[in-house]
């Protein structure tokens, strides 16, 4: 089955600011200019007397002190007009980032600059000898956010790209879409963070991929947020489905070559977040329908099937004075597609008592634990330390060298000489354990990164 993933971490989201300009009413001043009337007749005199003030205002300045203005009903009733509505605004932002370092072990060369336990070797020297230097700028990013006032509220949009190639472009430095999102009031649509995910769990690290056991998925979705109060909210989304399967030790079996995944329904996800000054807690859930069809009709077998995936994700940020603890606990079945670094959603199960369907597909249970601490020492220095653990309950028919358990840890010290710039080193560790052949592999890295941020706003007044 094909995997349907769109991307990884986020960056820090920007905050919209509304700018207002106040205008004050000017009180008009009038100058009365006297005229001399000549001639006879009361009608002529009266006419000239009434016309002279207007002629005086249109002519030159009169000599002498200016008389005080007389208050008018309009001026006394309202001294200022209503504040002007903010106009459309566009924020252009991004970063240029260098990553360079040394790995003591080995991994899949398409993922040379990240720590992913699933990409560590499944057997001795699968990817050659240990020890490699790496460097790149694939974390560099460019984004545009738009804010436009409408009669229904503020219309928000975001387009964001980075240079980290995945899928067919894995290992390449190439443009890749992160966000393509629009939002007005309670309704949002496009590609952005899944409600099943809590992006605030991601630590202040320089390693790109992040904690392996974190729920992490930017997905195409239609989202409804019926309630929001500050940072607290409740949201529901219909998300684009996708999953993958493993035929296990029957991978080369000819009768299984005609199996094709099919997703008749969108994934349904939701979360409730409660936020206060101490931080927040979030509970999220997801349910999904996974089906597969046996398109091979020239034999006596029918391997078509279906399964229901589900998951519950509990996450939190807890402020410890100026430091922040980032925590997550997730459990489910058939939700590997939403995890940051997992393998397949469906595994094969023996069913030999049925001659027509001797093999079945089964959702794989998964457990993920994330615990990180961001330490903000002062305006110039920060540190992060933490650990992540993931375990998949494989089926008996899966290959002995299949991935089962992954571990991930890191620690860093970062220097922020000025706003918009940081640099520093980070030590990273990852470990893979196979299903049941006893093999395990790990990798220790030292990485140095420097990140230069930029932003510019247009309009908004």
C-alpha cells in the first residue's frame, strides 16, 4: 500500500497584529471681516452686510487677532471619528539555516542529515562502514502569511515551503510544501497540522526530524473549530486518508501481488485543548477506515479486507518558571501514518484454516512516549534535553528483521547573540531494535547549526 505523508515540523507560527490610526475632527475657524457699505437704500446696505463675511473668508488674511471659534453642535457632540479599520497585511518570513556534523554510525544515505531509528541498519553494515561527515541547508524556509479584513471576520492564509526533499526527492535539496492553508472564522481548509497532533510538543532542537514517537503530520483537511477561547479550543477535521502495509515473510508470494489499498472515507480527527498561564493540556483522537482489494482474479484466493484504525493522544506543555516541559503519550492501532518515524499501519496474519483467504491484514498497535525540557537560561543562552520511545506490536507473520522499537534522545546548548539568530552544538542519539532476530543498531551524532531568520510586513494600516 502507498504511504501518504506530507511533511514535518513547523516552525514557529506568527501572531497577527492589527494596527489602527485615530483621526481627530478639526474645528473649523471662521474669520469675520468687516466691509464698508456705500450708497443709499436699506436693501443695498443689508445685502452687502450679509455678503461681506463670505467674501472675507475667500480673500486675504485679515489683520489683527483671530477671533475664537464658536462651538457647533457637531463638534461638541463628537470630538473624534471611529478608529480606521486595519487594511490587508502580508508577512514575508523565512530562514537560512546551515547544518553540519559527524555521525559515528551509519544510516540510510537518503536520510543522511537526520536521526530516524527506522532508517538505521537492520543488519550488520547494511549501509557500509561507520563514520560520516554531513552538511546541508535543507532546513532553510520561506513563507508568506496574509491577513485581510472581511465582513465575516479576518481571512487568514499561509503558504510555506522548505528545502527538505522527501519521498521521491528524499536526500535532495529541493522545494517542498509545508503549509497551504486558509481560514475564516470557524472554518479552515487546505494543508496544515492535523488536529490529532500537538505541534507544541516539538522541542527547541536543531535536529530536523525530531522525536520519533511524536504524532507529527501536516495533512490535507477540512476543519471546523466551533469553540475557541484564547489558546483553548475544540476542533474537528476530515483529513486525507493514507496507510501502508507489510506482507511480511510472504512479500514475494505471487498471489499477494494484486493487492491495492483503497480509502472510501476520510480520516476523522478531533482535539480539545485547555490552556492557562501554567501551560496547556490537549486530548486528541482519530478514527480511520483502511481497505484493500485483491485485483488478481486468476487464482482461487481472495485477499481483500478492511480494518479500522484508531488512536488517542494526550499531550501537554507545563511552564516551570522560565523553562518548559513538553510531554506526550499516544496509543492506538493502525495510526503509524500519523507518527513522526514509524513503519507500516497493517501487518499480515496467518489464517490457514480458510482456504480462500489464508492470510489476513491486521492494524498494528503502537505506543509512543515523548518527554523534553526546554531550558531558557537567559536572553542569550538556551538548552534542550529529552527522550522519545516508540514500540510497535508486530504480527507473527512479519519478518524477523522488521522494525519494532525505536529510541531517540538529544541535548544541546544554543547561543542567541541577537534576535533572529542562533547557533550552537547538539549531541543526538538514536537506536533501532528488530522484531525477533536479536539485532539492534544505534548512532551517535554531533551537529552544529546556525539559523538566520528574517521577516517583513507589508500593508496593515
